[in-house]
C-alpha cells in the first residue's frame, strides 16, 4: 500500500514529492528529451499545491498517464440565443465533445446585445454592445468559451479575454437576396436595398449610385422575410457563411464577387474566445485553430486596426492564400455615400504578413484612407445603434 491510514499527511505531500521526482529525473540525471516537459520549472511550481488536475501536458505519454490527471471540468459555451449563433456554437460544441469525450460540453444562451434599445453608437463604447453580453458571462466565470462571428469582433481585445482559436474559414463572400434579379446590375433603377452595414451600403452605392439604401436590421430570417415575403425591400445582402451555417443553402445562389463587394475583416471565420488566465480551456480550444485562417484573418484585423476602422466602418479587407505560401491582401475604404473610394492590392509571403499589411497601409494612407474612415465614423457616431448591423450575417 502506497499510503498509510493513520494521519493522512503523506497523501497531502505526495503531489509535491512526485513533482520533485520528475524534475530530478529530467534536470539532474539528464535522462533526455523523453522526460522533458513543455514549460519551465518555475511555471510548474505554481501547480505543486494542487491535485495536478490541471497540470500542463507532458510530452512523454507514460509520464502524462502516471503523474497527471486530466481535467474533467465541464466546458460551458456562451452564445447568443439566435438561430445562426446557436448553429455556430453547436458546431463548436460537437467538435469539443469529440476531442474531449469524457468532459461535458454545454451551451449557455444569453440575451442578445442586438436587442438593446436605440442608443448612440459611440455611447458607452457602443460598437462592443453586440458582443459584450456574451463576454460578460466569460468575465463573470459563468461560461468558459464564447463563440462569435469574427467579423463582428472589435479589432482590439477585451481586457482579460483572449482569442484562443480562429476556425477554418467558410465562403467569405456576400450573397445577394433579391426578387427577380441575379446581380446588382440587374436591379432596376431606384430599387431599395435594405442593409444596416455601412460597408455593404457604401459599396452598393459605389457600384450603383441610382439605388436607394434603407436600414434593414435583424436576424437572417427577419431580413430574408423583409425581401422575399413582405416585399418591403427589393434586395438585401447577407454573408454566405452565415446562410450556409444557418442551414439556408438555397439562398446562396447569387454570390457577389470579391472585386465588387470586399468582405469585412474576418468574414467567414468563427472566433473562439476564452479568459486569458483559464489555461485549461485555452489549451482545450487550441486544436480548433486553423493556422492559415488565423494568419489571414489576423492580417485583415491588423490592417483594419491601423486604418482606425472597427467592425462597423465602411472598410472591406480580404486576405487569401495563393500558391501555398503566398498571400494576397485586398483592402477598400469608402465614404458612406460611396463617392470616395481607396483601393489597395498587395501580394507577398504569408510568413511576412506584417510586411504585406504595412505595404497596403502605406499605399492607402497616401491616398487619404484614414481621413475617409475618420469622417465616416464621425457620421456613424450620431446614428442610433439600431441602424448598424452586427448579427453575424
């Protein structure tokens, strides 16, 4: 028997003893890489007083089974209570459940930020209101993970939270939803396009200044119904990825080309968000990260941040991988009425994505892009939040 049955003190000190044994075998005798652990010794000592339930992973499988008990703590995923959000979070839940079959993975629907009453967009840092309701559940430790459409995430991270993973990207294009028209060019003069996205509205007006733009906001079903059933609008635009994930592939037959409608930064990808100090959950979610999508989306978001435009600015940025290790970065900045427009297009090595971003940024600033963004955001700051779209589609 390993432990005596008298005072029980040996049970309390054993976690420390076996840590010392591991460090002695690895550091003193120099057994080699087979026993080497991933993190410095000083980082592990913080775990010495615990039951090693959440101890960092050993590279050696035998040591991992012998010295470490994997965490069985449930994973709670906070999500908006909408059709698209539940579908996206459900897909992430299914993947996490397959990766961690002995751990319970649950969804926690929360009140949607887009149900807030009309408020000025700039009031109380308004551009974060759509994600704040979900993020608060992470900060309050009511949930461990939050799933967002990356295009709706602010370019600056919330203090205390971190993006643990960016998933593989779906189709990043926008889809035209219209009655009797297959493209924007087919719409009759004076047709009313419903959208609350400044990016989409500006690009529609740049291509067709004879069209009218009116605010249309809501979930996917609401916007589809406003065009196809209620016929209050002649057309609208929705994200292809949202339609596909929401189980509506029949409405993706009219995609708008990237050249005509540059997507929002991060469009088509999902963001997996965790608390920065929750190392167990961060480690669990790392396997969801797609390296290529993460590199491309981070380049888009970095450029958007440098331009000073958030997720609601009339800015389109799209990066794509070409020829394996090459990337192409396209960006477009417009005034709200579409009359002013600055474009840039640059190709470079994916491992030098920062250089590509800096090149595009310099070209756009030479043409006055930041001034256009600043003027647009100043105008948007006076609009009610109900006129700005942030629903993942």
